[in-house]
C-alpha cells in the first residue's frame, strides 16, 4: 500500500474534486504558510496502491487548475496497513 498526501489551500470543493478519483480519503484541516503568508490549508490523505499515482497526479492538476493554485504539493511513500473490523 502507498500513502499519498496532497497539500493545498482549503477550498469548499475539495471533497467533490477528490471523489471524482477516489471513494475514500481523509481531508485534514491545517494552517500553512505560502510565500510567508499564513493561509488555511488542507491535507488530502489517500491510502491506495502504487498504481494510483496517475490518478493522484490528475487530482492534483484538477485542484491546481480549478482553484487557481500556483501549485499542489504531492508526497507518497509505502505504508503497512491493518484493517481492524468486527469480522
């Protein structure tokens, strides 16, 4: 599994944009600094497969374009997961 994180400015359409590509994600509110200015930021966290990278790039491009962002930072790394459920 791979954990992806997209860092961007908070906008009301982030859930809508993310759901175009993924059925599950976490949107984490954060304070950020962009060019020395404080802004309300969002971290979109998605746990998926390494093959999801192209969808992540497409999502980042949509966010950048639709929300007129200078850039959207994307990070990823391998992660181990454990599903704890009632079964």
